[in-house]
């Protein structure tokens, strides 16, 4: 008695499967190059743009020229007014706000004035309240902060990098 | 009564028509994803346009000291507005803010102040 056992694939079956796999691979490659790669790059661009906007918003608040106290924005114009600015090693921006209790109109760079510093640490733009000792991350993916004196203000160049996206933005913080 | 044993059928793979259907469904899913991706790319472009690498932006504080005191952030502009008036004239009164109520919604803020003549 003859028995028929199938132990493998025929050449035609293997060729059909190979053809289908090639087609699938081509389809996936085309989809990846058209949609996948730009989306991943756009994700990095969006991240950098978002972080840049956060950094600018924080700087705009402080360069607004007045700092609120714990009790809010009470007192006279001179209370908490921005009275001094300096750059340390062209990489740290320090802002001195006059005392909220006994303002003297002079940057003392110490108590009772409030000193706010911006600098880059471990890829983060940090805002440090030197008197209160509080520090928070303003923006991430920051690789560099350059600060140079420019007449009536300070020229700040912030560089952001995330994945393959690198962006540099230039701001001039004007004195009030 | 004896029950006849059913023949067992083994399915060793998928038919060509099944693979084709799967491909069509995959294509439909991809075509649904495409508009979402395009919309996302447009939004990112808009977000990037808010800050340009080529431009130099000014952080210009308000000329009005009271606006600064009440928390007006510096404006992000590329050029200073022309004809903006210089700082306000020297005040004749001492004004002291006692309390400020700036609601999150709406355009109205309430500020309680005391006013005293500067040189009585």
C-alpha cells in the first residue's frame, strides 16, 4: 500500500511566500520613510520648541522687572523691583530684586534683596532663588546658555538639543 | 450503537486570500493613520514658528512701573514699538498696594491701595 507523506514545501510555495514577504517589507519600508521617520523627528522638534517656550516664558516673567513676595504683589513699586543684573563667566545670569521689606534701590546681591540665577546644569536650565534656596527646572534638553552684556540689556543665547534636533535661540533681556 | 470517528483535519498555514485580506486591512489602517500624522506635523510646524532661530527677540519690560509691579511679564518682540512713551512722570503720591486679587479667568483685577501725598 502506497502512503503519501508531505515533509516540506514545494518550490512554488516558497517562491510565493518570498514574494509576499518582499512585498510586505517594501510596504513597511515605504510607510516608515514616509510617515515614521518624519513623525519621530517632529516629536523631537516639538519637544525642543516646547522647552524653548518654557524657558522664554520664565525669563520674560523675571525680566518683567518685579518679583512678588510670599504675600503676593503688595507694597510700593520699589518693593521687589529689579535693581541689578550681572553675568557670571558668560554662562550664568543673575538678577537682583530689591528687598520686599526695606528697599533701598541698590543691588546688594544679598539679604534682604532677592537674587535669582539662571544657569545650565546637567542639561537643564535651572532657576535658583539664592535667598530662599529653592531651585527648579525651567526647561530640559538645554545644552548651553551664553550671556553677554549688551548696552541696555543682556544678550542670552540658549541652545537646545534633543535626539538629532539642535536649536539655538537669541534673546535680549532689556533692563526696565 | 457505535459512533464513527470524525476525521481530524490539520490546518498547516494560511491561504492566499487570507493574506490578501490582511494586507487590505493593514492598508486601510495605515490610510487612517496618515491624516493624523500630517496634522501632527502641521501643529509642530506652527509651534516651531513661535520662536525662530534666525531672529533675535527682545524681552521688553513694560514702561509702566505699576504694570511691572502687578506682574506684567516682559513682552517678547523683535522690535520695540515705535513712539512708546518714556517712563511716567515722577509720582506725587505714595501708593501702597494692600491686596491684589487677579482671577484666573476674566479681564478684571481688584487691587486695594492706600494713597498718601508724597510731600505733605
